[in-house]
């Protein structure tokens, strides 16, 4: 019975709410993990006590607060769906709180470090031209990994200066296509090798197959090592850097929200917490009293 209800709910998430496949897979994992833990054969007979015990077990585990919060949210929404569809009278997870999450300031690279990494790529080879184009897009357009890997040549609007991106929840948005990224893309596309694979994809590996996340990680790891950058860098670091540098340069928060494809502006606001040293430096650089000096004479 669990399986049927979970499958029905996941179909609802896909068809009615348009959630991405990765998000739906995450829901499935959380729900099946719960089923295995509580060992209740009939979900409609789950008691409030059993729900509380499960949440208490999660909270007392060594898992990250974000992971625990996500799992509790998955269960709340699943049982809320059962309640809304009149399968269940009351949601046993109502009132059960997730751990409080502390907002964090994402790690990001400086413009100089970005330049070191990208400029250090050998563009005399087809794979090098491809790698540079991918990194220019990650940083220049603020793309998510999945958005980059699923990008198609038909999504590129060079003259208009934007690309069409399908983001979370199958929502489409327009992302900026800057001059550096456009030049790198043109250089790559004009010279990319022919492939027996899906040629409508913008990027594919040497076998002509779609890129995997692991493949992109390897490209970035090599580029970072070659550039001599000591920081821990992931594909998402380029997206963090994109947002941080725009906001530090004076871009409007809501414009950056639109570029990133964030549904909630509070998600974008994590980039507005800048280091104390940066604030002091900016004050000294731009405040009129600091520029002119404070002496009367």
C-alpha cells in the first residue's frame, strides 16, 4: 500500500507541480527510507507517536541539519497530500519542527581566481575549447550544473545576448550571455568534432555522449589545479561567484534573483552577506570623508 500511495504522490509532483526529476527522486528516497524505518504496513494507520519518534531519531542523528529538514519537509508534504485527497483525516507530521537552519555565505572565487582558472585552459585542443566554453557559461551566466549539461544549441541566442534555460521545476528563464562566454562558445561550436551522439546538445564528451556531473567535476578539478588555486572549487562555486560579483558590483537583488532563477528572493539574499574586511575596504574606497581626508586644513 505504501508503494501505491508514494507512486501516486510522485506522479502528482511531476504532472501537477512540474518538479524536476532529481527533486522527485529525492522525495522518493526520503519516503522509502521512512517506510523502511517505521515498519508500518498501512500508512493510513501511522500514529502521531510513531511520527514523533521518527523525527526525534532524525534530530538525534549525525546528519546535517539541512538533510534532516529536507526529510521532515518531504514527509510533511506527502502526508498533507494524503489529507488533501481525503485518504487521511489528519497529518501526523503537523506541528513537528525541523532543526533551525543557519544561513550561510557561499564560498566564492575572486575575479582574479576565475581568470586564472579559465585562462589556464589549453584552447589549442577541441576538448580545451569545450572546457573553456563550459566554465565561461557557469561563471558568465550563473548556470546550475544540470542547466549547463542539458543546454542545446537551439537555446543559444547570440545576437540577442541571452540563452534559454530550463531550470528547477521545468521553469524556463532567460540567462545573460556575455561577450566572453559568447566568444568561447563560438570558438568551440565552430570547431567541435562531429559525433554520432545527440548533436543538438551543446556539450558532449569525447565519445559523443552527454556529459555527466562527474565528468564536469573532473574538468574543473584539472583546471583549478593547473591554475594553482588552493580553494576547494565545485561547479556550483562558479554560480556563487557569478551572483556575489554582481551584487558586490551594485546589481539589483531582484535582477540577480531573475538571472539565477530563484523562486524566493530569500534564497538570493544569502549572497548579500559579505565579509567584514570587504565592507571596511569598500567604505575606505568610496566614502567621501575617507577619500577627501578628515583634516580641516
